[in-house]
C-alpha cells in the first residue's frame, strides 16, 4: 500500500515542532533525534528536508516571524497605517469598567507607543 505524503505540510510540521523544542531547550539542547521523536518520524527522514540543525533553526525562525509579520499586517490594514492601534477603540475587545488599560499599541513606524485614550 502506497502512503502519500504532502511534503510541504510535513516540512512545516517539522519546523513548527522543532521551533517548540528550540524554545523549550535552547539551540544546544536540540538534536535530530529529539526533533524526530516529536515529529514521530525517523531521524533520516528529516534529512530529506533539511541538511543540518542550523538550517532547521533558520527556517523555523523564518516561518515563525513570517506568521508574525502576517498578523501585524492584518492589524495595520484593519486600523490604518497612519494611526496607532488602540485597544480602547477596538469593538472586539471588552474592558472591565474602571480598570485602566496600559497595553502597548502598534504604530505605523513600528515603534511601541502607549495608548493615551
């Protein structure tokens, strides 16, 4: 029986799970065997997708920051690129009455600014 593998999906799965291990144990604590165990695949299968641990780490960071960039772009598109995001004006965020909100908003020039609403 032939098993079909979506290679892009498997590659992303390896990166996501490896990223979690890097976050838990640090770069030095990660081995191919630990990544393989977390992914439930053989260690040699990882070599089909990546040549070494450094490459896995690099692509895991790129995948993670790419997702972050996408989320930031969605916020910027929603609230406009020329104004700071304010959780006070977000109808999707409920606030308790009488509790000041000191969250940091996103500004179009990527500096963190305090909301003074």
